[in-house]
C-alpha cells in the first residue's frame, strides 16, 4: 500500500492486513485508530497536506475519508 506521511510525520497510516489500516503515532509507536471501512483490499492511502484528513482507497471501488 502506498502511504504519504502527515506533516512532520506525527502519524503514519500502515496496512495491518488487506482490509485494515492502522493509524499509528510515530513518536510512541502506538496504534491510535484502526480503520475498517473497506470490504476489499486497501491499495492506497494519503494524508491531506494539513494532516487532518486521511483518504484510503480499495479494490472494492470505494474511497474512505477519515478525520
């Protein structure tokens, strides 16, 4: 899965398995939130330049926006 870091790399989106994206705090390494919005494999993720919105895309033909 492609990933673009939030500004100053405060958080990172990591694919936990094919359907789940983990939002991880870079400083502590802890999972802040698990994103389970898709029914197909997650294939991409990108943070908005301001770092407050994450978009994920899946081969189920959906895009999820998470703030």
